[in-house]
């Protein structure tokens, strides 16, 4: 392992936008380069760290608050942290940015219709039918980032292009070796 500067990549976007897929691709490349990496994913974290929380605004904020704490500790200790969370509220993401410090926001932009077409779990269909409450983008708001460092447009870009954008940003800004 080489000496490295810790940072948090925060992938935000609607369910099905491609956050996890891009984060996994970036993770593979960072590991290939010998970097210390941890990936925190919404679905996985909700099974362990935040299983006591629901999907109200308060619970979503508490979820991100807990993840922020973990990401901050890892970042402070020289780890590349890849966080994939819908994190629908700008105010909470801004607070997360302030708390972590070395925070890079990656907006995984994808139209709602495309996310719904990609939905292998059938959650969008249930949300559109009113069977799921507080579903982001359908019955609950998603506030897109206003000034993200990176925008990946997954309806238009291949996975490799989106991951390449993230890696190029990290290289250009001295977070990872070229």
C-alpha cells in the first residue's frame, strides 16, 4: 500500500441511476492501483448499521448522519471512501460535505423513466401504484445537486465512461496517482 490522502466520493442519484455500478467500477480500479478503499452502499448499510430506520425524511437524515460519521473516520485515516446513497436532500448532503471535509460529490443523473425501466426489484411499479410510501422521485422529493464536482449521465454514457470521469477527476486533483 502506498501513502494516500483520504477522501470521500459521494455518489447521489435516484434509485436505479447507476450509483452502485459506478462505485464498484471505481473501487476495482483503485484497488488495482494498490489504494486503501472502502465502499459504503445504501442497501448494505441499511441491513447492518441503519436497519432500525425507515424512509421518512427524519430517518433518511439519520441514515446519512451515521454514514457520514463512518466516512469521516475512514477519510481521516487515509482511506478512499466510496458512498452510494440516494441522499435526496441538499441540506443533508451539504452538512455531510462540511463534516467530512475532503468530499467529492458525484451526481449520477438519470431520468426517472430510465431508472424505472432498469428497476429489477419492481419498486418503481409499486411506488407508482401507491403501494410504497416515501419513494424518492415518485412520492418523495429528490433534490439534485446544484454544484457537484462530477456529473455522470448514465442514460447517455457507458459504465466505463462514467467511472472514467470519476477516475480522471481524482487524478487531475491529485487524490490518486496517475
